[in-house]
């Protein structure tokens, strides 16, 4: 792709929301939630309230707005990194990926690598 081309969009989705919008629509038995990237509200629709209702999004505190910012904030505070970025959980993810690569290469099921 050239610098002016994007996968399936006319614009860079990080700077200009394309059509269809980037984000998620969660569908359940009793309603839906639409959350589009970089918008100030989500949209909630339920059986009891079929008209989509905008709900303001939470404003994340400094140090919690993205993975790099979070890690740097925790390191700067000499605090433990928790959640999906914690070394213990990240290691499990790496073991899954490494095991999947071996499984694909050898075309057989393999156990989770230690």
C-alpha cells in the first residue's frame, strides 16, 4: 500500500472515522451497545427502550489512556503492572503463540510450551 492508501477505507481511521465506522456493536437478547472509536458517547438500545440512547463515555485518567502510557506511568510510580500487560499474563499469551506456531509448522496438536 502507498502512504495514501488504507485497508478498505478512504481515510486513516486514526485521524478520520471511515464509513462504516470503526468500533464495536455488541448484540444481546435484550439490547445492543454501539461503541465507535473516539466518540464521546456510546449508544444503548433495549427492548424496553428501542430508541437508541446516547450515554457519555468515561474519561480515562492520565496514565490509563493507552498501553504504553499505562506501562510508563506504572514504572514511573514504581508500581506493579497489572492486567493483560502484566509479565505473568503476557507470558501466557506468548506461550500460546509459540505453541500455535509449532503446531502449525508441524501440522499437529502440541501442548502449551513451558
